[in-house]
C-alpha cells in the first residue's frame, strides 16, 4: 500500500487561494493515477480532480473547473492541488488518493473505485 501524506489547507475567505500537497511513497508516479477527493459534512465523498501520472492527463469536477489545478512532480513524488477563487461550498475535508494506472477507468475518471490508498485528510474551510 502506498503511504500518502497531505499538507497545506487551512482557513481562507471566499475568493482566496490555497494549495494542497500530497507526498507519495512510490518510486515513480508513472504507474499510478493520483487524485484529490473531498467530503463535506453530511455529504458523500466526491472526486475533485485526478491526474494520470504517466501521461499527465487531468480531470476535474464541473464545480471546480477553471478554479482548481492539479499537478504532479515526479522528482518529489508529489501531487498538488492549487485552489483559486475558493467558495464556501469548497469547505470540506480533502483527501489525497492513488491507485494503479491499470485500474483507471477513463470513462469515470473521478470515481473512488480503483483508488486503493488514501491519505488521512486535511481540512479546508472557506468563509463568506
């Protein structure tokens, strides 16, 4: 199992920015799909953004398109999520996740299925 450690997050006012980072205990990101998911109070965990490590292909939930950017650094073995123009609805615990590239379903790229390693989660709070 891959170990994932998240950092960043915190509290910010609406319109502000935050950057989340996740360090993965892998030799290379090429064999994995990596992503960020979030869970707001009383809601199910949802996919925010994923990236295919081998090709850099990215996917975003409609609610964050144009505001969030996912990226990887294969040298550092990290996956980051830059979040701009944050809204109160973005308030949630954010989880880093990864799964084998071979388990990736490009027809449903934000699904939790295929993600077999998860970070502990990090809280993002956006106030109005």
